C-alpha cells in the first residue's frame, strides 16, 4: 500500500465526529481546511523525532578548482562528538565558523561552510574527490513525477515511508489531524483522540527503530 493524500483525506473524513464528506474521488472535492490539518499533523510528527526512514546520504563528485556545490535539502547530521557528518574521501571535514577570514587556497579540503543553498569546501579541491553528507531530509513525500515534495497538495501525492511502517504512520497522522481539528481541549471528544494520538505516536517511534527500542518509550 502507498499512502496518498486522497487516502489520508478520506480516512480522516470517516473518523467519528469528523465533519467532512468521506467519498472524495479527486483533489477537486477536497476541503482546504482538512488538507491543511493533514499537512500540519505530518509536519508536527515528522519534525518531532529523528526517524531513521528520513535519513539520506548526499554525494558530491568534486571538480578541480571548484569549491561550491549544491547542499542537501535537509538538516546535516552530527556524530556523538558534535562533528557534522560531512566527509571528503572518508576524512571528516570541520565546520568553518568564520569563512570571511579565509584566504583563497587550493589543496585537499579540510573544512566546509554553508552559503545560501550551497556547501563550500576549503581549501578549494585540487583534484577530483567524493564528498558524502549524511542528513535528515525535510521532504515528506513524492509527486507522480518522482520529485520530492514538502507538503501534500495533489490527491496522488504520496508519503515517503517504509512499507512496514505505513499503517502506523497513517494512524499517527489521522489521530493527530483529528486532535488538531478539535478547537477546544474542553470538547468531550478531545481526550479520546489525545489518548489515541499519543499511543499511535509512541508505537511509530518504537517500531521505526527496528528491533532496538529505547526503554523510555512506553505504551
């Protein structure tokens, strides 16, 4: 099963106390408020935890005397010592805090800094090499053309999650969406959805880790 916006929309609309039609066949029948609520729930869930399925590796093939390249569209990860996971031919590059003090220099890159949407290597590479960058993607899915997207807009847009987590992800999103659409915490339906959303979220975290689960994640 692939989770599409159409699937999420109709699933949310079928929930008890939902006030939307649940038989949409295309995006033209969507109510904007529910689409916004779904995207809000996805963003809140995906940005709340470093889910392994959102980790990516960005590869750069360096060109001699060229120091600027496209940076990955996401958050660069760090190791346990706080070093950014950016490597040049397997050697870790240091993050340069004050690039304005650097003098032009050609050699083997030892550091990097970010400028707008680019990563800049220093010294400027003297020869071809490979830069690997481990990062967490900000994209949540793909459109029908296979391009990464950062919100679900079209009915055929899909979420990028492993197959074995799809049901857990869907349940977490739907319950979180319903929780967000209830205007007041004093509403009689709020506490029920709060319990469902909390449980679904904890289950998602637990099983996204695989066989090694943290002891502090309790159901």
